[in-house]
C-alpha cells in the first residue's frame, strides 16, 4: 500500500505539472484533504480548469499518468446530477493501490460545488452548491424498489431482490443524512448520523438469499421507509400507508405483477 508521504509527493508533483501546463487555467484540491481532513487511506482528488476542448487535455494527462506515474488502469466516472455536468472525472489506479481522481472541467464552469475545495492557482467561479434530491424522488425510488423486490422474490430472483432491498435502505438513509447536513453520496455521512436515526436500518440488512430472510428484510425496509415518510411527509405517508403492507407481501394481496 502507498504511504501518506508517497501520496502527498504525487499530489504535489501533479499540481506542479498542472501549473506549468498552458492547457490548465486553474487547479484545486478537492475531497477530504481540501477541508483539512483525510487520513492514511485517503486518495488524491484534484480539479483542473481547461480553457479549450476537454479531449486533448484528457489525452495529454492520461499519457502523463501512464508515462510518469506508472498508472495501471483508468476509467471515467460520470455524475449527471452534479452542478457542472460538463466535468469528466478520470480515475487512475497507481502502484501501491493509490487512486488519483482528476476532474477536467471547462474553464467557464470551473468552481466549487461544495465545501471540499481549496484553490491552488487560477480563478474559480463562486460556490454553486448542488441541488439536493427532492423528497418525492427519494420516496418514489424507495417504494419503486419495494415493489420490484417483492416481484423478484416471487420470480425466484434472490440476487436482484437483495440489490433492491439494499436500495430501499440507501434511499431511506439519504433523507435523514440530508436533514442532518451530512454528505449522502456513497453513504459518506451514514457513520456520522445519530444512533437513533441509523440503528433502525440495521434490521434491513439481508443475511442470506433464503426466501424467508429476503421477505423479512424487505418488510423491515418497507417499515423503515414508512417511518421515514411519516416523519418527513405525513400527507404522503397517509396516502401510501394502506398499500404499504400489501406492497411487500406481509398480508393477503399482491399489487406487483409486471
């Protein structure tokens, strides 16, 4: 594994290269290190402002990472709901399991989308926070997953059912995380939530692909969703409550057949 010293040296070298690159108008440190956090496991997160077209910059920097840093692999991470959807996040794996995330953004869009940002050089735009997901979106995707998890159990598709049940838990955890002011992506804020918010979700964990266990976990996930809706949107909760138990199959009736 890489050491913190090795990681820091790679970051500083990348920033020096960016500052001498005429095709990079500005650069920033992002991620946990931008806000004075991070630990020995943290990777490298940098953002570059590109004044011209992105493809030449992507190709040039990909060559640099392979030639000068012995990169082993790379791929592009796409986030369509970010403030700057024009950004391409190219993720590199270096020897020692060091991950380097480079964000390439048109200069006209370059700026922070949240607090984890520290400008190194150049002039970014003012802070433009992300728009949080709406409660309707979170609730809708959650009940969608409840319905389809029930269908997958009936269809003897346990792996898909497990994925959907986990999705209900994820959607439920995002709402209190947002209310509490924590980051929700990748469950980053989940471990920072108060115990009374997060502990009820433990019962939604699927311990096996046995049908009885899948039904138990689905019922628990649907219950967590109902409790979250009752707190967040009592009106919507009242509309959905009569159908909730039928949806996950804990009493007679099956409203999923497609």
